[in-house]
């Protein structure tokens, strides 16, 4: 009954998405007349339909989760992606470690977000909310159709399988419990932002009040995307055994592109909420951010990519998603083209203002997004003409740096500028300090060694950004600084920390590849690494060759490392399990490879690869600081909203008290 309950819940949720879409549309066309006229009763069902739909979609996902937990081999998805001998945690995470399950998680989060929006949001005008819910229902309906018509997660086997095929061994890691769900929550948050943007555009209500409703959804999506990308980077770094934290893989890019668009959208919607400017920018970026998440979905699930991250599915499913992409984004762009002229300009500002700095950086982010998009799609286009082209770091790094460097420079001084209008003379001291730091770091690194230009510039910018992040606090009482401002400071400082880690890893990494036998020692980065032994070991669903490495530094006590070369039997696959030693100034990274013959004494030799990566952990510390800054910004906005609501309530209570004493203005008489 598990599959039947889940499938029934999905069909009912899809029906409610239809009801939500139609009801929201009818609410735009029918309004109760003053004096008691009747509206179409269907117009009032959008909110309850969204909330019940959320419960049904979550129920469907829980049913699939339970099926994986008990390894129900009568369900095709479980039989092809799980195994009775697999550790329990990987049975659970395997629920979304495949195409159908991940799409069901996507839909469940999408429906839950729509339900929360419908149940909790009361600040938008009702017509705008109706339009938003109608768009959200339309978006959800497309994904329900995709699941039910081409990717049914509850499909039964004619005869239950005797044993499951197992999960991709690379996905049998705790990272699968963190990385995909956080990314999906980020993607879905952008779908809500998209629906809100379309709702405001349809009703021509692109106002600061609309932006205040949209901002927490964008901020929340951005936080989850930041955390998801950071976790995914570290997962690939230690799991794949190649020693890199980012390879510009097309599916990595598929998560980066929505983040770039969401970063621009976050700053734009914040300006609209606070200063009533950038109205057109906000709507356009709302469409662009969701477009990038949809494009990423297409790339991962269309079968056009070969990647460890991609779900290898048939092209027919990719065609389905491509049609959805055309409907959603094509329709949104058409609506934007028709309605953009009706959006008022908003308040004006000069180029030398905080708004001007934000617009400049939004343009830079959009340019970097275009570079990543071009580099991701170009090999696919050439392959269609039987020409194979590889696009990697030699293209992405310098091309992105052209726009990233001026963006970081403006990012350092932007928060110091005043809103609407300012002059650089007012922040002459801060500008001089940042310039001095940049010149000093570039000069120091140039003196110490011969390094590539981009890492040197990255180190200089990191130091300048790190100091500049705290300059907005200069001259202020720290106890009175709003929580949201602390969030901005921490997020910008996190960018500096991550940039410092990236530049250091690129400039100072040392690598050693050697064939060693037991008792031999290799040195790297001040570490002495001795191979003690290589022994066979076994896990719950794998066997491995495990190296025992004694690692010491400066004559200290040795630390034991145990890198493994694993062989999984269900499904059959070989993987490398790296071993790490983390210090405050970097990581030692070790991988054991295949046998490499024998030495002169007849002892077996093994391939051993070692890296010393100075300050590489700062990349992920910075990512976590950026996400934490976003969390503080959310907390600050919630704090401000609570204070405003409390002040409003106290004011109303005071007025009611004065009326009761006959000292206040009388309440207005109700209309007849």
C-alpha cells in the first residue's frame, strides 16, 4: 500500500495545483461589488488548495522515504537504487540519490513553500497574492505532470526483485544528506520569488511592500544555495580523490549560475524594499534566477551531460523539462516585455551612491553568469556538430576574473557610500586604506616568489575586502548596530575569507606523486609521510586496500592516516577514499593508488599521491560565514518586523483605551 498511497497523494496534489491555478486566476477577474455583490466562489480556494496540496506532496515523499527505509523491492525505484546490505543512513539518503526521488523531493519542497506562502503571508494586496498563487500553481502543475507522466517514483515491478542494484558508491556518503536537499530548497525558494515577481508584474504592484515580502524568500534561497554549494564543494574535494575543490564541471556550474543570479536579485530586492528603486531590475532578475535553476534541472536530467553529479536518464525526460522551461521562462519574458513599460522608474540616484555601487556589481555578476553559461553550453552545441570541445579552468578563471576583480573593488567601498547621492571625498581615508593594503600585499607576494598574477591579485583583494568588510562599523556603537548590518558585514568578510583560501590554494599548493614500499618516507610541505603497511579491509558493502601512513611534522608525534582504494560490489565500482590532516594553515591530503610493481628488495610498491594545500579550508570557512551572514540578515529582518508589529499593536491598544475614556478620536462608522 506504500506505493499506492504515495501515488494517490501525488495525483490529488496535482488536482489541487489545477484548482489553485484556476482559483487564483478567477480572483483576478472577479471581485465582490461594494454593497454585497457575489464573486465567483471558486476565487477563494487558492489559499486552502495550496496548503492541502503541501500536505499531500509531503505525504507522498514520506511514503517514498519509508519504502527506501524498509527496502521495498516491489517498487522499481527502490530495486534499482538500493540494496538490503547498504547502511541504513544511505538507504534514507538514497531516496533522493536518483532522478525520480530527487524530483519528488523538489516537488514536495515546492508545494510546502507554496503552502507556507498561502498560509502565512498577509502583507500583499489580495489581488497580487491571488496572481502569485496562480503562478505558483502553474509551476507546480508542470512538475507534477513531469513526475506522474514520465518519472513515476512509485512504479511497481511485475515481480519483486530478489535484491536491489544498489546506489552509486560515490553517493554513499553523508554529503548526500546535506548537499542535494539544501540546493533543492534554494532552487524552490527562487521559484517562489519568481511567482511573486510574476504576481506583482501581472497586477502592476511592483512596490517596496512587494519587495519586503519577496526579500525573505530570496534571502532564504540564497542562504541554502550558498550552504549547498559549499557542502558540495567539500564533498567532491574529499570524496573524488583528485584533490580539487572546483573543476568547473557543467553540473557544478548548474548550481553556481542560480547562485550568481540570486546574489544579484538579493541586492536588487533589498534596494527596492529600502529605497523604492531598481523595480525593473528586480523583476528581471527574479525571472533570470528561476531560469537558471530550471536550466540546471534540464542539464542534470536531460542525459546531455556525462558527470558524476548528473542523473543519466533518457532524452525524452529532458525534452519534457525543456518544454517546461520554454513555458515558464518564455511566458515570463513575454509578460515582462508587455508590462515592463508600465513599471514606474522608482526613485533616482547617482552613480556615486550605494545604489549605484549595487547596480554596478549586479552588472558584473550578470556578466560572470553569462561567461559561465557560455562555457557550460558551448561544448554541448559543438558536440551536436560532432566536434568535441573541452572548456575548463583556462577559460573560466581569466574570463571571470575580468569582471570579478572590479566587482570586488566596488564591493569593498559600496557599503561605505550613502544612499541616493554621495561623493568619494567623504570616504577618502577608507579608500586610501584599501588601496594601501592592495599595493602592500601585491608587493609582498611579488618579493617572496614568482607566482601567477590571478592568485596574487586574489590575495590582495582578499586582504582588502577583509578589512573593508568591517569599515561600515567604524565610528558606531557596536551594541546598537542592527543585526541585519552585522549579517552584511559577516557575509562580505566571508567572501574575503573564501577568496583568500582560493588564492592561497592556487598559488602555494605542493603535490607529490611517488611509488613507495613499506618503510619508505616521502616529504611534502614540512610533513614526513611514512608508509607503514597496506592491508585488505572490508566494509558493509565494499572491500578495500587500506594504507597505513604515519605522518609527522618537525619531529612531533606521528599522526596515522588511512586512505583507501575501495571496490563496491553493488553496483560494481572502484572509488578512492582520501585521508586528511587539517591544520590551521592548511590540509595534508593523501590518496593511495594501485600497486606499482616491486622495489629492488622485492617489496611491493604502491602509488601514493600527496598534496599540501595551504589555507584551503578557508574556502569552506568563508562559505559558511557567507551563509551565516545571510541567516543574521534574516534574523535582523524578523526582528524589525516584530518591532513594527508590536508598535502597531500597542498604538492600536492605546487609541482604543483613549476612545474608551472619551479622549480619543471615535472609530469610523461601518459602511452601510
